[in-house]
């Protein structure tokens, strides 16, 4: 992941950042690819090993994968910005 220059002051900031990141990765980028290389104009471009990206990845509250992605990415952002402190005990493996 790219280095973020955003400073979060609350967990809500991290959640909004994660949601914006979801839209960028799974909605905007695939849409731009399909606009740049339309199937009708470039039929051989999307042949194996490349696959046409899905364009139906809009965020859905009812989809547990979408909610999990947002939750984990917002936790990542919160840890990186010091909102959440994580301590790992790696001294002993059982």
C-alpha cells in the first residue's frame, strides 16, 4: 500500500478513508480500464491471461466481504495513525 499522508483524529476518519479506498480500487480503477480498452474495440485485449475486470463491485452493506474489507482497512489506517495500539507477543510460539 502506498504511504498515506492522512492523519486521522477519530475512527470515523479511518472508516471514511477505507470506504474511499474501496471505491477507488474496486469501482473507479476497473471502470477506467474498461473505458480505456473497450471490449468492442479491443476484442483480443481481454484474452487469456488478462481478464476483463468486473464492473459490478459497488459497495453493498449486505455483503459481508465488502464490510470486512472496510473494517480491516480502517483498522489498518487507525493503527498506522496511532488511534489503535496493537501489541504482539512473539516471544513464545506454542
